[in-house]
C-alpha cells in the first residue's frame, strides 16, 4: 500500500481563485508551490492534479509545480519554505495546520490554499465564509463523525466491553473525549484513551491499547494516523484488533472499517 499522507483534492474554486487573482492570461504559465507531507504520485496528489486540469491548469503545459515541496516532514518545514519562496510561486498549497501557519508567518501577499481539520478553530482564517487575508481552503471537520465511527465499531464487534481510542493529544479537546466515553458507557462499554503528539508515537500507543485489554480501537480524525499509515495498519493486523479509521480507503487497504468522505474526493 502506498503511504496515505495528509493531502486531498481541493475543490476547483479554492484552487482557481488564487491563480485567477494573478490574471489568467492566455499563454501564461503559472508556478504553484507546495508544502505538504504527501508523496508525489500518491492517489490524493494525482486527484489534486486532475482537479487543476479540469480548471484549466495543466502540469508541464501552463502550470509548473515547484520541486521540493512534497514529502516534507514537520522538521523540514522551515528550510523547505525558504527555498520555495525563492522560486516566487503564484500560490502555495499547504497543510496540515502547522505547515500552513508557518507559510502564513512568512508571506502576507502570496495566496495560500490550505486544508486542515478546522481552519477557524485552529486560527488559520477568521471564518469559512470570509477567510480574509491571503488564505483560503477547506476545513474537513472530521471530528464531527467520531461519535458515529465509535457506534459503528461497537456494532461491528458484538459483545465487546472495552475499546481503545487513539487521538491527537495536541488538538483533541477533553469535552470531545468525555462525550465519546459517556456514549459508550451508556452501552456498558469502557473507553481507554491513548493520546499521541507525533505520528511515530502511534505504534507504541497501539501496543499499550492491546496490553490494556481493549478489544478494538477507534482512531479519531487526525493527520497523524494517515501519515505513515502502512506501518499502523500492519500493527493493527498483527495485534488482531478490529479498528475504525477516518477514511474509507484505509478499510479497503486492510483496516476493518472506515467511515466518512473518500480521501481523494473531499
């Protein structure tokens, strides 16, 4: 399975707006910069390029993708951005939230197309209808489906009495967690919570969940569990733990269940 990184096809209007703002002249070539953890050639990246093509921006014809902006690790963001700005892009595609915040701090004039779980809550834009400044994009709002995912997981594993919830400790609020625990408790099920701050902490957390006696695991919505998902899926299978994932494609690639919009079709 190809690694599932944090990237998806951003809608045509969101993409075309900043490029059109640069005066879409017939015969002109545009330069698009990226600051993303996604891999070149991944399904999400190919879907993104296809969306651009449908809106008249064709790679290697009237659109140049500035090299070096894909497969960027969190600790590489600052250095990669310096190189990207030197290339003078017409617009920059960024995400998740940390990547976008660094870009926003570096430029107030280059249009930014961002994607995150909640652009307003994370302070990236003032509102969805009027984002303001030089940033637009998409809020996934995936955490709103966490409760439904938990219900489906419980129904898929009859007789289960304890489940583990793996979450992003840097963004998941306590009230959100308490609602999930209360809903499960009403059905006689305990929820053990395991928070991680980086993607490399996910495997140890999963091992701890298995040791705790959890019979299944609910991965709450976060990019941490889609970056490097191949190793995570392999560990879930090895531990024989039924799992609920944010994206349906993850289930198709070896997970038990994925509930929500398709990763490449948001």
